[in-house]
């Protein structure tokens, strides 16, 4: 049977024997220090960022060293138990038994213990504590090793089941390492301090930090560096001979900001869907097409992120971010939550990477876009070029007729006008061009660049509140035209003053600034 060729992983944990793989993403010396100091700690990072892959690699390394007995377990199966603690304990013990059998064999004393407990059919609220105490003692007696436990998807547990697990681990902490695991790592999307857990039993919200106040430290897993992206793509070149141009690698890093799933998915689309001829290089143009395919397809990873946009504490931040309005005043826990989801950067309040930056407004505009009845041919000239003035005249008519009703029922109030314009443009531009978006909190503007054949249009969007907004907007439009080498510039000012009539709000005039012609649209 021929050997399976490696490929870029786009689902689940990476298997080094099957996938191109970036090893040693955890700070191993730091982790070893935690273990030697008998710390209980947290590892958190957004979904599909490589946490499970990195931990599994570390668990294998620890077991090969022979000093500790390291064990990984995923507890997501107990999510269905929600607040039913007994059912949650039953599921957890089943998971421990099956995984211990796979990792350490039937002869491990934990298997017989767990089988006996499961056969009893009754589970106490201390079942996990009792088991870990038994296993730790037996392991040290038989193997002279202490247990190091890694619990994955800890934040998938719900209600009293999660509270019970955290408290049982806390209760056993004082007995480590002889009668409880020497070190425990809980890992998931969020830091335990961000947990707000509703207890049916206590009829109160329990803070994760209080239920697990033995945590020594919280770690996060960084995204890929440029060097790691280059290394990952080089593995494909070495295996197949198909090269990535330097420009393509740089583009991949810039578009993904090193988010591991996106780095892999972009290359998978390019190499295993679009360009299977290994004699052909992966160029910038190939990756641009692959990026567009990812965005349009919206795979599970992206779909999960989009679903989060409807949560109130996510919406409150993303809404103002998309509109470019002033920042500040966000509850720190909300910012932490949105960062932990991977939606915004850890360095500033801006969307985490250009691909998410494209997907978020598209997703929010999608339902509106489908309701917009517009035909591309209305806005094309006889030579196939785009008539942007005619297109924006069409949007002006549409906005006047529909904005009051649509914006009223739209959850994203601040960014509503911008998203409505994006929906209108996307309906048209999908026929043969591309829209590039740029926005960040506090910029008081949203930059759009539309590429259509040989044309490059700049659209500067601003909320109009005072006369200086026009002056500033003209300056910003010129600046963006220069950096984008645009053939046309348009400044669109949304006036949110409900007391003004449409006749006063709506206008179109031409301004000349620094030798450049700018179309100004009042809405």
C-alpha cells in the first residue's frame, strides 16, 4: 500500500504522521518548571489555534522522559449533562476509562477501578476526586511516578457539572503529588477567571476564579510567526517540489496574522484544490483566489465565529469597531472574552486579521444582501467598466427608501449604515470585482477599496456630526487615494440626525483637494 502523503490540516488536531506540522509551540522549559513546582495552571487560546496539537506533543514528550505519567483527556462529552452532576460524573469516568485503556493498556489499575465504579451505576458528587486520588496513589506505588493531567475543553462543561469538577480538583490540590495529580493543566478557549457559571443548586452565579482559586498562572498560545508560516509551507515544498513564492508567503502571513487554522486552510485550498499541478508555483494570485474561496465557503471554524457575533457582549464591541467610532468604556471582561474568542487582536481593538475583517461585515450584511434586488448590468458601462457614480446614485435612492425600516430592526446600530452600504456593494461587486475593507476603533472612518478590472475606487465612510467631519473626511480620502493608487475617490457622509429632512441630508457634489477630484455623497 503506498505511503499516505502529508497535507495541510483543516479539521481537528494535527497528526504529525499525516500533516505538515509546526512543533514545540509551547514554552517547554516554563511548563516543566510549572510541573516541578506542582502548579495547577490554565492554557487558553481561540478555537483551532493548535492547543490540542501542542499539548498532545508535550504529553508524548513527558511520557518519553519517563519521570512523570502524563495524561490528556477531552471532557467535552460531559457537556450534555449540563447541571446534572451525577450524569456528568458518569460520562467523565467513562471517558477516563476508555482513554486510559488506549494510552496505558488494560493492566493500568485505573481501568479495573473505573469498571467497578461504572458497574455500580451510582455516582457521587466526589467521583472524580475519589478516582484521581486512587489513581495517583496506585501509580506512585507501582511506577514511582506522579501524574500530570491535561484536561481539554474544560470550558465546554456547563453549570453545576463544571463547578463540581473545579471544586473537586481544588479539594485534591492539598494532597498532591502522592495522593492527587502533581500538576493539572485546564485548557480551552477562555481563562477560568472569565467563567460566569450559573448554579441551579445554589441559584447563584459562581465565578470560575473562586471555584478554582488554586490556579498559579494562565498561559496563552501565540499564533504562528512569519518564520513558522514559512517553515510550514516549506514542508510542502520539500515533500512535493511545489514552491511558494516569497510574495505568496508574505501575503499568507499578512492575511491570516498567523492564525493557525487560516494558515493551513489557505494553503490547503491553494495546493490541494486550486493548483494540483506540482510543477506550478503557489503565487500571490493563487493565494488571493484561495482566500476568496475560504471567505465565500465559510467553513465550520469561520461559521462558529460568525455565530458569536449575535452575543450582546460581542456585538457591543464589534458594532463600534465596524463603524470606526471612538473607543473606550468597554467592560474589561467583555474585551477579554472577545479577545479569547480570537475575534479581535490582543494588541489593539481591531479585528484579529484581514480575513476575519472581510468575513464579519459580509456575514452581518448577508441577510440584507439577499433582499437587495439589483442588477450588475445597470451599473456597467458599454466597455464593461464600473460606473461608480451611477452605483452610488442607486444606493442613495435605495437608502432613502429602506434605511429607516432596515436600520431600526438591525442589531448593529452604530455600524448599520456602513453594513447596509456593504450589502448593496457586495450584491453588485460579486459579479466581477473585489472589496477590501479596513476599520479599527477610534479611526472615525471606514476605508473601502474596490478593484474592478483596471479601476480602483476608494470609498471613505464617515458618520457626519459637524462641519469639521467633512474637512477631515476629504483629507482622509486623499490620503487613502494616495496609498491605494486609486483612480477615483468618494467620501460618503452618513447623517444620523433624525430631525433633518432627507432633502437636507442627501446631496452629491465634487470637491478638489490637493489636485484630486473627490465625489462627496451626503446621506
